[in-house]
C-alpha cells in the first residue's frame, strides 16, 4: 500500500505507539501521516502550535512559510521561540526546534513573501495548506491559490479574546470567499500588533487547526467544511455557524494581480508619513478654549453607541464618501478607540488637501 521508505521503523513505532493503539489510526493511518505534505503559511502565533502538533504527530513533510524575524514582542504567544531567537528568521528558528522535537520528519523552509507570482507553484508541492497568516491580503491569496491548485485549506484567525476555525475547499466544499466575499473596509479589523491578543488564544485556535489537518489526512470524523467554529475565550463559549458554497467562488481561473490593493492595503514603501498627533489633554484644552475645530469619530456606529465624546461620526470605510460634509479651512481632530484608525484617516485627509489635521493619540483609551 505504501512505498518501502514509508514503513515505520522500530523507533517510529515506539514514538507513535499511542496512535497505533487507536483502531481508527493504526499503522496504516500513521503511514498516511508520514506520507502527507502540509504547508503552514505563517510561523507566528497560530503557526507555532500548528507546527508543533503536526510535527509531533508524525506528518512526514512540513513546509514553513514565513519571511519575518523573531521580535521580543512575539514571545508572549509564539511558543516555539526563546529570547535567544530574537532577530533570527522565524522559519529557520522554528525548523530548528521542530527538528529537535522529531528527527523523523522532513522540514522545508520557505523564507519569502507569498505572492501571486509564487503561490501556485509552491502550493502544488503540498497536499494541505494551513493558513496561519494575520492579514486579509494573504488570506484571500491563500484561498484563491488553494482553489486553483485543488488543495484543502485549514483556516484560523484570532482577535483579542476570540478566534475562528474552518476548512475551505474540501471535497468541493465552500471556500473562504463563500464566507467572506469581500474584505472588511480598511481599519475595521485591526491586527494583533494594533489592538493586542491574549497570549494563550493562538494556542487554542492553532491546536484546533492542527486537529482539522490531521482529520483530513486520516479521513476521520467530520471536517469543519461549511462550518465556522467561533470561540470566545473569556466566556469559554463555542459557537458554530453554517455557510454554503457559492459556485462562482469555487471556479477561479487565475490569481489577482494585487491582493493588497484588493484589500485596501498600501505596501510599506507607499504608505504616507504619520499625521500629527494630539494628546487627550491638549484636545480638552482646545475644546475649552472655544477655538473652532471639527471632531471626527471614525469608529463604527456600534462602537459610538457604547461610548462617544461627540463630534461627527464618519466610519473609516465611508470616509471617502463623506468628505464633502467637512468644512474646508477648519482644523480637524480625528479619533477612534486606540489611535490606529484615526491615524489612517488623518493621513487620508492630509492627502486630500486638508491643511490642519490631527490624530488623537491612543484614542479614547486616554480620554
């Protein structure tokens, strides 16, 4: 059934003995894992537990795709790395740890930016893709490349104290675009670097991703295809919603030229310079002085309903449509929850010719 080089050695038989005891897995299942090739996109918070558990389980070939280096701010949640790894390429440091964990598997490092130019050739070399990325441009690119190459995609995402897991493009099932046809407006879904994340959450979500990958390899259980599993870590509540396939999203013929543009993102080299910032105390003094200003809230209506310091509500995603509502020549102070969206909005206003624009530093956190 399997090539001779996939037979389990005595050392592997002992290592995987708890798998071999399970009738649902046994020697044949362990050999399936040994034959499997899984590409993990992103070796960060989600990628670390995914890689650790797939390596420990005996998945024969693991691809580690990441172009980033380890930063000390990663160590709170990216558990493959230690202080001594700071500054090293993540893919290299992770492969080193995994090789020490399990010398019987093959580890392939891909230190590159995933792009439309290299995704299809790279994905063709693997059986399953696990998306552990942290931005929408990469998620849409990974999805489209999986659809075109016919690879099942195990998806995971985290936000503050919440996470999501699903499986896309599995046996003609729904894709990521069936669940999310369009990306959110810029600023609506800030990254972990902008808003933070509970350190243990990636471990919880990543372990579920690894579980789904093993189920696909072993053809066991009910794969999370057509279902989105959502976890609320603070309430320790799990909820599952179902979604259907959309035929047009299952029949892609080519990749988009620019996924960053599709998601409304700017490459770093094209990003505008930061707008001037104003502190909460400075804003309060300005308001008390009676000097004219336009206060602009670029949060979503549901956020403003919970707390507001006044001003005109103009969500970041709708900013371009509502600029005519602003008075030219009157200074503008933009605010949001944390200062991230307001900085982006202020940059846009400056680019549109507004002369005096400020972003409220740290947003409502300091007000």
